[in-house]
């Protein structure tokens, strides 16, 4: 798979959160693609994003089905690409250890530009 260094996949069930996160990502000079968790990777057609932002929902599990594909993609790349951010309600006990290995950063909700933007930049190497 080819890695697109400007592509950021924003996956989650909340359209409102996806729009907010996408606008923050655009402010970093990156190109967001918003998807529901069920269709997230099918829409990319062989292109791997530089970063994936998962909206965990109230129990940090809304995007659980993406963890295994992300782990495989990172393993195939031989490096932690794509970077993975989990947007969380703060219920960190609900993140099981297997999922935690794939998550590079956790950002607590509410989603604020001054909190999310530096994390996005750090993980895509744009600092």
C-alpha cells in the first residue's frame, strides 16, 4: 500500500464530531476523509493514510473493528504508520490492552483545536 502523507482518515459514528475533527485537520494543512467505522478502509482503495483519528464514542469502542486492520497495516509497513489517535470520553479503563498497542495518542473530549492540533502535527511529523 502507498502511504499518502497528507491523508487523514477520520472514523466515527458521530457526523458532528467528524466535521469538527476534519476542520481541525485541515488547519494543519492535511486532507481529511470522513467515514463510518464499517466503511473506513474500503473507501481508501489501496492508499494508506498518514494518520487515523478514531472517535471512540461513549465507551471507546465505536471503532473497535478498525484496530485489527490498523495493526496489520502497521505490521506490513514495518513502522507505526498510520499514526492512530483515539478521541475519548475519558473512560480509559474501557480501552483493552490489545487496542492500546495500536493507539499512539488519546485526546479527551470535548474536541478542542488547541489540544488536537499539536497531536496531529506531532504524529504526521509536521512540527
